[in-house]
C-alpha cells in the first residue's frame, strides 16, 4: 500500500512494524489496509511475527489495567485467569481459548509466553483466527482512543 496512516500509537508493547501499521490502519478506518493487514497477521503465526507481536502487545498493555487491590495473582499466570470477568466475557470463544494458554511470565508483566497460543491459532480455521485478531485489535485500539 502506497499511503500512510498518520497516528501516534501509544501502544509501545507492539514491536513488529507491520503490526503497528495494522493498528494505525484500524485507527484511521482504512478498510483496504485493514483487510490486507488482517490477512498478513493471520498467516504470520511464528514467534516474533505479526500475530505474536499483537498478542504480546495486547497482554502487556492490559495486565497493568487488570490489577486490583483485592486480587494478587501468582506468576507465571495464564491471561484468562488474571483478566477481569467482564473482559473475558467480551472475548469471543476462540480468543478465550487462546488466552487460556497464553502466560504472563512475571508480576511486572514484562514478558508473555505466546507459543502455546500461536500453536492453537495454527490449528484453528481462518474464521476463528479472524475472531481472535478482531478481539485483540479492538482491545489495542481501545487503549489508543
């Protein structure tokens, strides 16, 4: 795509350049780029790839928001267990499944083990991958607005 989507992303946890481009396309409302980027992300299911960067960014951005004084999770902890119920209920079933196998490594939330989630995504039909991607993009976009 020959055009740019100007935006100052605050989500520094998303490190992959094309993943950041996809987020900017979402924020700009560019459907053409969003479709192109979705396809790339759903095909890039390798460690440090586009989908991995989006999952990692989503989890690292959300974990600090999920901390509550009454709940002290032990680490490592799976994402599904530490997410608030209202957030988990918002996720579609394939996303819930991925978040059950995705692990936050430490209380500082500096690293995420996404390998099991990437394996699960490879086993899912493309339609389910799309649902997971939509939930993650929505969550990341929510932090940007």
